[in-house]
């Protein structure tokens, strides 16, 4: 991955976190964990974790409805020639890491 891709991912990650913090209702804690830009730079997936886990579906539905507003926020705050198509997903890798850490602590 190029340095340019990394910089875009990081800038979008911070901008998305700001947007989510500002726009979410506060019923759940939504944390942006990472972002992944496709090789061609046309699509980007923003990965989030949600607490409590029971609110994941509601939070994910909210974020998917807000993609256009999120894209506009990124366009206004990040200097990028082309804003990629955005998708939002639950970060199952982070969930699995937390589960492993919890199991290790229990031993």
C-alpha cells in the first residue's frame, strides 16, 4: 500500500470519527476502528465497533443511512481529489481480538 493510500485512510478515519461523534444519538458508543481503501481508490470501507453489542444493527443502519452526509462531511474536511464511495461495516476483527483478550484474562 502506498503512502498516499495510508494518508487518505487516516484522514478519512479521523473525519468519519468526528462526524459520527457529532451525529450519533448517544444511545450507543460507536467507535471508528479502521478504514480500508480499495487498490483503485474508488471505494472505502469504514469499520466500527458498537457498545453495547445489542445496538449494533441499529447503529449500522443509522450509519448506512448517513453515508451521503458522511461523504459530504469528508469532502468538506479532507483534501482529496476524489472522494471514494463509502461503506460502513462492523469490525469483526476487533470483536474477535477483544474476545481473545477476555478469554486470556479469564485463565
